[in-house]
C-alpha cells in the first residue's frame, strides 16, 4: 500500500482523495499513467522517482504507458 501524502506528485494527481488515503501499487501506477500530463517529473524528489521506477518495472513490465 502507498500513502498518497508521502509522494507529492502522486498526491497532486489524486487530488480528489483524502490526503491520508492508502492505495494499491497497481492503482498508483495507473494514476501516474492516466494523469501523466499533470505530473512535473522535474519536481519529483528521489523517493518518488524510485517508487515510480519500481512500479514501472514491477507492474508496467518496464514501460510507462503515457
């Protein structure tokens, strides 16, 4: 489970959810993919970059579908 509040860009694209909400990892990747146009990758901090890379490898088979 991923805490939205721990990842600023993910929290930004999940604006309609509670800040303290936990989501499944597959759902997090789906949010990144569906809302990539609203993500500012250059503003991602290292922990969020690492999370995204792990999600891409584990659930996206190495591909971010944007």
